[in-house]
C-alpha cells in the first residue's frame, strides 16, 4: 500500500515509477511465477469470485512467465482504461492515491525468493499482479479502485488516512463476497496466498461478518498472520454504491467519538455469517 512522503529513490521518476525492465528477469524468476500461478490456478476455480477468473482470461494472464506490464496494460486499457506501472516498493500515500485516481495501479516488479513461496510481508509482483490486476478488468471493481484513490486524496486532507486504509484492507486485500448461498474470495491478499485462500473460506477460526462501512473503519487489522475477521460484501455493485454514494467527511468526524474495535471483536449489531472459534490465533499465541 503506502508510506509517508519522501523524495523518489534513485532512478525513479517524480511519481516514483520505474521501468519494469522485463528482459532482466531470469528464467528461474519466470519459473517461480509459473509455479505460483499453477498452484493458485488449480485452487481458485469455485473459490474465487467469477470476475477474477474472467479477468485472468481477458488479460491472458495464463501465459507462462511474469507478465510484461506494457502488454498487460494494453489489454487492461482497452477493457477498463487501467494501466499497471512498476514502482520500487511502497510509495508515499498521496502518490499511491493519485495513481489510483488516474487509473494506474502501482506494482512491485521483484519476485519473492523461492524459500518465500508461502509467505512474505512485502508485496511482490505475484501479489501485486496476480492478486490485484484481474479484478481491474471488471468495470465495477475498476470504478471502485479509482473512487478509492480519489477518496484517499480527500482523506489525506482530512487527516483520516488510517480509517480509509482499513476499508482497503478489508475489501481490496482481504474481502469476501457472497455468492448464492456460499462465499467467494476476491481480496488480493487472500487470492495470492495458497494457505490463506483455504483459511479465509474454509477454516472455522475466523469471524465472517457482513460488510458495514462504519464498522470496517473502526476495526484494526493484523499484518503478521491470517485475518481474524473477514468482511463479506453482497456484490461489487453494493460495495461501489455503499462507498461512492456516502460522503466520508462526516463519517470520519463521527468516528472520532467511537473507540476502535479489536481484530476479533463481534458486536451484537454485526450481521454474523460465521462466528469464528479463533483457534488459529490462539494456537499461534501459545507457540
Ligand atoms: N465517498 C468517499 C468520500 O467521500 C470516497 C470513496 C469512494 C472512498 C469509494 C472509498 C471508496 O471520501
Ligand atoms: Fe496488495
């Protein structure tokens, strides 16, 4: 996501973008992408929102090797007007929002090391491109991401970035969506992780709670382990409506008077889909 302001690193443009330098990837790096891709491609059908699979297809992301951002952007541009641009790592908040507001998705170009196949904290090209880009080919989700960027610029001016970041976390990164009687994955942090794809959908540990904007903005999150609570939207249309049609300024002001909620809190007012056992979080603590 983002970090506080500073000047661009050496070799980066003023907006922090760099060239992907696609030809510099080694055969081993392409092969690692292919391995990660094959594992998720086998796991996700039936578990992920259909728009994600459509995105992979439309963008021809099943071609072997790390995608070339230029060619990927051409397809994406035709479809929803989005582009993928390379950055050296986390970019300052304002720039991150500005890129999104202009339909540019910033992606890391490096790929994890083979020993990090299951877990890494910093987003790499597999997380950023496999995880995030397919849904940018969906017109509704594409609009949500742009609106989020515009909302970020506003939140920055209102000193409310932390609250808005929780919305990103619990939707764009770790969101679940209702699908008939069941649930499907759509958050990039989940779909780019083999283990969390299973955990988020099938494990009895986490809470799964119906999405509520105010509720989400009050809820802390963890970055070091699987989420203890996932929020479930009814559809991308619903998410877009709930966020675009609400003026967040009075919300931010009202939330100043409310306490933050812990990562595993369940409220009497929550629309509970699954009340988690939290067995996973407990077992991690005992380790
Ligand atoms: N409606 C929000 C605001 O008033 C902007 C926004 C839209 C934020 C969509 C996030 C997602 O700031
Ligand atoms: Fe991400």
